[in-house]
């Protein structure tokens, strides 16, 4: 039985994610859906025509979905569904500004996933991602391990890139990590950051590391401000595709994601950015690593900030 993945939302983020997933050549089918008539089919045709050049066999199928769930039958049998649907940020907007409008969209998508792909693992990337992940789990009623969000893979990549550029070293020599929420209460973890195995704190003064932390926290906004229309999608789609790949390959890879936390780090009952082992059932386990006291305090602060907002989404 071939593997199938669906990407909901054919904007820049969704379509680039679909392209990356197709080019991995590990799926039989990538389904791309959108509410704009013809757009997903047009993008799918274009991607399929790149197959002879790029040398992949995965078939991309584009489907227009309607307000009452029309078209969603195409996602049936999906192993993974990546939810990118929703409005992107505009300059000056926070992720939170998208909460209400995107909640309605994500709830409707989640209900259709539950109906047509009841065994899928759901990866949420719609913003604000911590809240939308919690909402998707409530709306699908899936076990919490089968619904998780994209956060730390992207933020860690941004942090890693900034460190590499600052020190003029290859990105592969840098190991970095961010936890907490995807946004203002992000918790970069300098104690777990190394360059060629040397602690980052040996190579950069504390104030310089703090500058990189702030830049990472504002990484999305920096791109939004430069683009002026729309938001980042190359790095975000790379992150989402990597997470979907870890699920279908049942890899057990440890990635920083927005996962349900139940007792780890003394935090319970909330979706939060932590490291987790990813596999066919979604989150195999949350991985609890040694953090400094101030990093754990930051994580707890992030948990409380997110918890308050996640309680709100139940009514949206």
C-alpha cells in the first residue's frame, strides 16, 4: 500500500510543502487542496510536469474543496495531513491577530480530516500555531499524539542560520535548539547550542547571543516586513515536509515540535514546543533533556501564556 500525504491550503506555504514532499519521492500521492477553484489542480499539473526533470514518480493531485466539505473525499487514506490553511500575516500583524479568523478555517478543516482521513497524523502549521494545534486536536477528537504542530524545527533553523552567519561557519557545524511557543514566548536554548562541538557561550559574548535570540524570536516578522505581502514559506515548508517525512518513514527522529506535554519539565495539559520522537503514530514520546533553571523557567512561562490562549480556542 503506497503512502499518501495531503497538504490543505495551496498558498505559497502549502504549495511549496507539496512540492518538497513530492520531490522526496517517498509517497505514491501528494494531494493538494484549496478553496480557490482550479488553483490546486493547476499547481498539481505544473508539479507533475517537473517529474521527468527532477526525476521523481510521486503523483500530485490538486482538488478544490467547498464550504460543506465537497472535495474532501480525495484525502481518504492519507497517512499524514499537513494543515497550512488560513490567512498569512501582513506587516505589523502578530500571529495572535490571526487567531479568530484562522480558528474558523482550521476547525472546519479538522472536522473534514476526521471524517475522511480518520487514521491520519495531523501536522498543523496555520498561525498562531500553538493555539491552532490545540484546536485541531479538539475538532478532530484524535488522540493527542496524532496531532502536533510545526514550531521548533523552523525556529531552530532560523537560530542556526543566524549563528552560522554571525560566526562565518558552515550551517552544518552549528547545533542549536529552540523550545517554548512559536512567537513571543519562544525559548531558545543556548545551553544546547554548539559550534563544531564547542559551546556557543565560548565563542560569543552573552549580549551577542541575546541579539541572535531576539532575531530568532522575530524571525517571521523580519521576513514579513521585507516581503510586505505574505509571509515566509521556503524555510517553513522545509520544516513541515521534514516532519511529515519522519512520520511516514517511522524514523523515530527527535525534532523540536509543538506537542502535547503531560508531566515533562513539570508542565502538564498543554501543547508546547518541546523535543519529541516522531514516528508513524505521530509523537512517540516527548524527550526531556537537561536544561538550565532559567531555560526551564522560560518554558514554564511559555506554557502558561499558551495555556490561557488554548483555553480560548475551544469556544472559537
